[in-house]
C-alpha cells in the first residue's frame, strides 16, 4: 500500500525546572505546579505523577495555612 508523508516534525528530549515555584515575598500567594513548574520527558507518566504530587502538596500546605495560619513556605523546598 503506498504511503504519503504529509509532515515531519522534530522533537528534542529535555527536562526543565522553573527558577522559583513560589513568588517572592511581594506576592507570596502565587505558586507554580505541574508542567509550568517542571517538565520531564514523557516516559512512564512521570510528568503527570509529579504534577499530581505538586497539587497534593500545595493543597495540603494551603489547607494548613487557612485552618491554622501556617506559612506554605516549605512548598518550594519540598517540591525541588
């Protein structure tokens, strides 16, 4: 059966990590999670797993901040 190649794209495998995952003290209520915080090569679903881990960790930190007035400052250190 004849095959027509319509388009060809290239892909470069890389892993990237945001410089910061929480904004500085001026706006401490902005957090990065998932692919906007880090991106990994798509092998074994690791990007999804770490994104869910970010969300769970951040939800826990924010819940404790609302309920007990604790600071979510450890989020960045824990997720790195």
